[in-house]
């Protein structure tokens, strides 16, 4: 698994190109395949969004980055946040992952 940290302009280009959304986002996750039981994926994270959301939600930028990594992994496992219910469930699970790993 590869992690790439980019700014809002860069993630907006990728979001537009691959998902048809012309706005920045916090995280994008792309499964690249499985070879000989080896999972390959890219998780792309906007550091600008992490800093902005940390200020908005009263968290730290590092917490937000960890949250986006967990969120990206959940996407790779098939979860989606296309609905309010799905978004809430993914957030709950992502925070649960962080708590389980003593990150928050």
C-alpha cells in the first residue's frame, strides 16, 4: 500500500479525472490489484484539507491524517460514504480503528 500526500489542487485534479467530481476531497483510495495474495493500493490524502478540518473540528492535523488513512482503508474494503448514513458509519468505523490502535 502506498500513501501519497498532496495539496487540494492536486487532489481536485485526481478527483475530477477518476471520479468526475470537480472539487477537492480529503482522501482517495485506489485498489491496484492482488498478486499472489499481495494487496496493492494507493491512498491519496490532501494535507490542506487535514489542516483545514483540524481547525474546524478542533482536532490536530495529525489526527485528521490518520483518520483519512483509516477512511481510505475502509473504502478499499468496500465501504462507501455516498449517503449520510454511509458517511456516519464510515466515520464511526474510522474512529474505532484509531481507538483500537491507541491513536486517539
